[in-house]
C-alpha cells in the first residue's frame, strides 16, 4: 500500500487514472480502518463493565404472556429473543439494536425481554418519540398482560396534573414502579430510578446522542435495547451502530396479506372515492394523509384541515370522518384515536402523526395525498399503518400529473417493493446517508473521502481488519483522535 504523502500527491496531481484510484483506495482504507478501530475499542471498554444482575433468570410472567398469545411468535422474533437471552447471560452490559420492518412485532419482543428484568425487581424504562406512540405502547403492553396481576407499570408523558406526576415520580424513585413508558419527559432531572436495569429506546434515530446518554446515566450501566421500524441499509448499520449487536426481524406474523400499492393521479380521484366508499360500507376503515396542517401561501398543497371539512361534508357525509394532527391538544388526539380504534370513526384524515406505532387492524385503505412530497422511508412507514389484520389492504399514492424524476423513482419503488430493507437501499442511493439519517440526530461520522454509498465492500474489509489487526493504542495519536468523536457512536461508556 502506498504511503499517505504519496496518496495526497496523487489525489491533487495524478500521474494517471490507475494511480489516482490507488491513492483514493489507500486514503479511504485508512479512514475507515481507524473508524472501525474506534468501534472495536468501545466494544472492549464495555467488556470491562459489569451488569446489575447476571445471568438474568427466566420470567414466569413472560412465559404466561407467550402461552396466552392468540398466535405463534415468528421465527425472527424467537431468534431475537434467544440472542438477547444469550447476551444477558454474560456479565457485560448489553447494547442491542433491534430493527424490524413495520408490523414485524418488535414491541412484543421488547415486552418479553423487559419482563425478565421486572420479575427480578429491576426497573425498565421504555421511551418513544411521540406521546401517541408512547400511549400506543402502553395500551398494547397492557393488552398483552391481560388480567395478570401487574401493578408496577406507569405512563409518564409531558402534560399531566402536577399531583399525578409527583406521585408517579415518587413511585418510580422508590422502586414501586418497575416499568416506565414515556416520552422525552423521562429525560428530565426530576426523574430518578431506584434500580434501572434496562433502557428501551423506540425509534432511536429520533433521539439525539445526548438524550440517549442522559437516560442511560439514570442507571448503573443499564442494558440498552434500541429499536427502529425504519430499516437501515447495512453499510449505515455498520457505520452508525457497529458497536452494537444488530438483530433483525423481517418476517411478519402469519395470516397477513401483502399490501397492494398503487400510484394514481388526479384524474382517478373520483374512482378512488368510490373505492373508499365501497370498503367503508363493508365495515372497513380508511386513512387519508396530508403533508400540511394549514394552507400555505408558499406551497400549493391542500391542508389537512381544509381536506377534512371537504371530505366530511361533501364527499362522505354519511360516514363518520375524524381529524388528527400534530397541533391538536393531546386529549383531543387521544379521543379521536380511541374512536377510530373502536370503528366509531370510519375515515381518519391525518398528517404524519400516525406515521409510527398506530395499530388498527380493521383499517385496510391508506390514501397518501401529494405522495411525491414524501421520502421513501416515510411513505413506507405510513403504508405500514394498514395490512395489520387478515384482510387485503391497499395503499394509494396520489399525485398531480407532473412529478420530478426523483419523485417518480420513489413512487415506482413503493409500487414495486414491499420490503423495507430493499427500499432503504434505494433511499440511500437517492438521498445519501446524511439526509437519510439526519446528520444532527444520528451522529454520522464526517468522512472526508470514504463514501457510504459506494464503499460498502471496503467498510466490511476494514471492519474485519480492525478486529484482527487493530492496535487500540493508535487511538491515542492526536491525528486519529481528532478525526472521530467518541460521542458519535450510539452509546459511549
């Protein structure tokens, strides 16, 4: 391999094309090698720390929950649970990223894992990015627990009476509450745990590194289970989360039918409304999603509120039409979602607040207005709100007759692919890693020459080489230390 100085010279004043390629390869290799060496170093550092309790005993409550399920766990769910069990039998704290496509059953895996801690009087905190999602998790977990005597679970969210919050915080600090499900409110300074042993972070990419560290610091080296329903391309996984054990759930519960995705333009709108009427008349429900809450003079898009009024009074006056968006009061949002889940509202007009976590199996139609304004990941998440039962479901992508070439690629990808992992690779090529993950939140390393879209093979190679040949002492060199901040890894010790 040529020297670094020679590589720089060839980059600026190339002798020929082959020499230029060799120089680029050498500099990319070095950059990726030292980054992967940092990841290996962090893994070794974590191995020096001991967990609160190990090995972690089995959970009678978890076994009862499994026996009472009206369905069998998928092979991927069982595999993930087995791997987590193996990790918790070691004395080092675990750090796991569980990624699964929409509707793959991550919440149940998280619950069955959490119960092993709770049965041993160790606290668990599960945090979600939105109040709707936190409440959905709370209700879902209560439904899984059924009539079992389980009193130590609390929902901790932003807006609630001071007295209620004080009483909850007291029970958490005392250790009477063993399972806390909340939003950003759990990061606040007045939240103390008696013995926090497991932190579950849902949709973890929506939290900053500092927030994740704040929650982690509320316990003594707690185990970490990070989850995402946004499939992440393999190269990004290796780069962003290489210090974690990566577990993937791809298979869906048995009995679910594939979602039929269609792309239609304005001239098909009347037919779409007729189809909605047909399905709703048969007892099914429908989402209609808009990108904006209010009409904007700058962007010529229909607003969610304006559309709601039109659909309710002009198109579907004989059905119950509901509205939910981010600017509504929490109580009103909760009321509308409860009514929708009970089929008292048949058509729900919404913004993207329903993007993650909403589970209404009777909803079989999703119409996404101005679909060309959404990214692939968001379209796939929205599509995942339907197809959660045993009925055939449809996702309709509505656009004007003219869309950009990039939008055309996105829409065609949605029509042709149902696998979120395949879509994530397409999204990576279209948008690049920074825009895909959100640089500020995700902590993407600032590579100077390596390209996560093009250098996947080199990422794999340098990862292996750093494991086999890396010298952690090299990280003390100022030139290496300055390249990558340790805080850019998901969890620092």
